[in-house]
């Protein structure tokens, strides 16, 4: 790759792509504009990539076309085959690829600095050493941390926090060592220095994510998204690529803001989460065995249909169980039938429902649920006191009153829906033998006004729709 001075038209093209990326983020802030946001992002990326290919002697045209065909083909196949239930772990896997790409670009720049225009007389510029070192470190942390997140989200690794003895001292010491080595790299550009930075960064990525429990996974996904952005921005400085700097900064800052919003929604400390579950206790979630000996009431699809048909208002609270059974289309059909009967139907979305930010919004949008029927926690929580039926489908932790009353609970302090104030609560879950992702039993199961609808979520909702029709 031959480094050349970027022409003025290319700078303008990068500016246009940057504006399109900003419009993409703005569009993705609402389900109603998300498709337009995606289109802006794709157009911006095409402009940025095409500009880079034209202004840099990177490789021959056949090599470029071949690489695009291989990568694009793999992405197309995965996108076509992936189930919506697997979207969170797919996002984590993609974050790992972004992190590894930053590491590889950093190493390429180290091995051939003249091609990147960052060396003089065989010595890499000091500022480039810092950019390169930080880019590699953040990329490596993103890669290894995303691997752990993928394994937890895919169920290939326990979602419970894994607490290592002395983890805070180990983490802090490793981070200080990485930063010190990045500084030392400016005066000693030996292979062992950059190699040790990479190794320690890979290790700290594992150590930071392992102690974070499943209940905090949505925060982890957005946090790793932020890391991937900062890694790309650092590599953009190394490559003197304006588009990468702009894009990386946008992704990094928006991911950090989203992580902060998610932490606030869960009453988690932002610094505690990014420090690797700093506030988590080893015994968190240990008391999650369901209390099956407590009395509870079981209902049928016919019972649920009769009560909802007689109700004036129904609030539906979806969770990950809805995603697992792919019940969103049947749920929308149920809502449509109820609305024809004159029932007010609303959907209540918790910021951390599911396994990634916006998981429930995506599923409801896929089922063409009207956007004006979907409400966030703070906008609808006050309505449960006047609600006839709270219909909970596949959610658990986000409706667990232990978050408000039990200081020993790992979810204590997390804002939850006040479903216990509804006249009737219908709880759709597979069996009484399971608890939420955080491993905490739910007192809502055993309330006098609660009817447990034990079945696969999709089948139960389909049966309710049939009963409503009769």
C-alpha cells in the first residue's frame, strides 16, 4: 500500500459519508425511521470505501473484487440464515471481527510503516506509535471480550458472573501495564513490545467480560460496540483516513452514550460495568431456585381469551421468550383481534428486554406492530394501576418486584414494570421450573391475580387467537 496525500475531492467525499453516517444514527434512533437510517449508512460506507480504493494503491482490482465477493458473500449468507433469536450473539460476533480487523491493520502498519507514511528513517513517528498501540489494544480487547459475550449469549457458556479471585487488582494492573507499554513503544519499537501489548489486551478482554452476568448482557453488547468504534478511530489516525476517524468516533461515542443509558435503566454503575462487573457479588443469583412449593394458579388459552375480551385495556410486555418462540406475529394478530373487540392494546418495552438494545422493538417492527402502540418503561409504567390485564410473554426479570424490594437480589435497583398493580396478570412461560436469565425467582408467579399460562409462547398465543375467534 502506497501512502499518498488525500486530494481535496476525496476529503469532501469523506465529509459526505460522515454526514450520511450521522443521518444513519439519527434514523436508527426510531423504529419508524430505522430503514432509512440503514440506507444512509450503506450509502455512506459505499462512498467511503470507493474513495479509499480510488485514492490509495492498496491492491489489484481482481484482489479487491475477490475480497469483497468473499466477505460480502459470507455476510449475505449469514444474514439470510440467521434467526432473530440469534441476533444478539451475531452482533457480538461481528464486534469481534471489527476488533480483530483493527489488530491486523495495526500490525500491518507496524511491519510496513513506510507504506502508511508513518515512519521516517526507519523509525515510526511517536504519535503514530501511540495511535497504533491504542488501536491494537482496544481492538484486541474488543475481540476477546466479544468472544466471551458471544459464548454467553449463545448459551455455550454460563450466563452467571464468573468471579476470579483478585480480579480488580489483576484488571487494573493489566490495564496499567498496557498503557505503560504503549508509552514505552514510542522509544523502543521492538517486536516484543507490540507483541506484549497485543497479548495483554487479548487477556484483559476476557477478564473484563467474564465477571459480567447475563442480566447485564445488553450493556455489554453496546459497550463492545463502543470499543469497536474507538479501535477503528485509532486505526483511522494511523492510516490518515478521515472516514475511519469520523465513523469510529461516531460509533464509539454513540455506543458509550447507549451504554450509559442502558446502565441507568438497570440502575447499574457505568464505570462498574465497564470495569468488569466491579459491583457484582460472587453470590449474586445464587438463590435463583424457583419456589415451586408456593401456590400458584394455572390458566388456559380459553380463560385468557375470555378475560381479555371482557377487558377495557391490555398491556403486553414481551421478553426474550417471545423471541425464542418467534411469537411476535401471533402476538400482533392477537392484538388486532382485541382491538376489533374495542379493547385498548399497548406494548410495553423495557430498555434491557432481550439480549441486546432494542431487541423487542426489532421483533415487533418485524411483525408490523404499529409504532404508536409501543411504549417505553417511563411512558407506560404509571398505567398499570388502571390496566385490566398485564399480558407478560417471555419476560421475567423486567417484571420482577424483587428489583424494588429485595436488597440481596442481583437485580435490586433495576427499574421494572409495576405489573403487580394490574387487575389481572397473565404470565406466559414454558414451565414453573425456570427462572429469569439472572437466576431470580419471581413473586409475580404466586400473586392472587396472576394466571400462569404454561406452554410455548407462540402456541399459547395462537390458541388464544383461536379462542377469541369463537
